[in-house]
C-alpha cells in the first residue's frame, strides 16, 4: 500500500512538472519544440519508478492539462501526440533488426506529427498555423520537417543516455 501511494504521488508531481514545462513553452517564443521534449523527459522518471499504468496515467493527465492550460497550443498538441515516447521507447528498442527499429521509430514520429498537424489544420482550424504554412516556402517546410526528424533521433539518443544515467544514480551504494 505504501509503495503504491508513493508511486501515485511521484507520478502526480512529475505530471505537474510536465504541465509547468509545457506552459513555459508559451512564455519563450522559441520553445515550441523544446517544451514538449522537456515535458516528456519527465516521464522517464515515471517509467523507471512507477508501474506502467501509473506512468501512462501521468502522461494522460499531463497531456490533458497541457492542452487546457498551455498558451502555446502547438507545443501542447505536440506533447499530446508524441509525449508518450519515453514510455514506448523500451518496446521499440527490443526490435532486433536495426533497420526495423529505426524504421518503426521514424514511422511513429512522422505519423504522430502528421496527425497532429492534420488535426490542428483541418479539425481545430488553427488559422495561425495555416497562415504560417502558407507564407513559408515549400523547401523551407521540407527542411523544417527533416530537422524535426533529426531532432527526434537526437532526443531518442538523449533518452537512452538519460535512462542509463538515472539507473546508475538510483543504484543502492555499498
């Protein structure tokens, strides 16, 4: 009972931290992509310390609150569509042919971001994003998409290293 209460409280604190990081993305103009990455990195600790159901609940609650409270809706949507990646990463890392593993990660990233922008443009009708896309040259949009994929893979590598660092710091000392 005590361990479950500890996990629930820890996941709640991490969820609140994720929402705060998402809200800070609206304060700093260039943090549209950095805020969701930092917010989803909080799920790394939830993945390591809590049951999977508790970690997924932490993600769901922080994504819902981020969508409601964050002034930068694009960052909140990015977190809602791709913020769960630290929870899914161990399963993807178990795929054995390296080409299959990289392809699955690439497909996940492209599909999630594509679905997010399709929702933002066609369902939610966020006109600011539509105007921004209309005013930008197609080559620059493709370069931005390529940089987004590159950023995703750097984030993947960062998560691997942060997880090993977290585990080494959490080991009991002799």
